[in-house]
C-alpha cells in the first residue's frame, strides 16, 4: 500500500464493508504499514492453529480469477496481528475461537475441523458468522468517538484481519483492485468498463 492517507481510506472502507468500525489494534498496525510481508516477531500459533487460519482465510477470500488469501500472505498477516498487535484480551478471544472449531466439528460431523470436507468446513464458518451477528459493539453507539472494544467475536476478528490483510497485500492491491500508481490526470471512468474498484 502507499502512504498513510491511502491506508486511512482503506480502514474507512473496510469498516463500511464489515458493518462497523475497525478495531484500535488493527488500525494502529495498518497505519504503521504492517502487511503480510512483515516478519512475525513472536510466533504464537501452533502448527494446527496456523493450518486452521490458512483454511479459514482462504474460505473468506478464495482463489477465483485472482489469487486467494493464502497466495496474498493473509495467514502471515493474521498471525502477525495476533502476535504483535492484539491485546491480551483480543488474543484470548481469537485463540478461543480457533480452539472451538474442533469440538463443533466433532459434534456435527464426527471429525476435527481440518479433517472435514469443504462443504462441512463452510457449514462451520457459516455457524461462526451466524453466532457473531447478534453481537453489538459498545463502540457502535458513538462512531465519532469509538470505545476500544476487545471482545468482538472471533469471526468478526477473523474477517476483519482477512479483508485488511488481503487489501494491504501486493496481490490485493495490484490484482484484485485496479492499480494506478500515479495517474497524473483526472479521468471520469465508467465502472462497467473497469469491472473493479481502483486502488490508489
């Protein structure tokens, strides 16, 4: 991504897309320039958690005519955020969400999440999304002066990190979005002709 202004626009647009505000921890990290290329200072995921994270992010942004979350480095971004930028409470919620995948999968499908078929994994993700829908953040009451909300459900945290990780990656900016590094002029462009949103 480019300068801080572009990242502020990205945060604003992501908040609209996710139907709320972007968490304070994530906002600080994105404005500081964190993306999937930043080295993880203190890896905190087990191999199993890392594998679950990769599957989940790829389900949220799968490969289509453009690369998916894994190729964009989103799992690396997620672990960087959880490790280096999340508060202790945010980490607790995130890890609890990852750990809850296996008991849920076992109770519904008789096997752990990573051993489930693609459709079964989608069912798990849909249940996580449904569970998160009823949560109302206290920050939503005053969007102009938002409170820090560390307790948003796991799915919301995962989706927020996945979307931001993807659209701060080189893949997200240059392939998923139409990339114009320095237009030098103003053009009135028909969205139908472009087919994608511009990244600046």
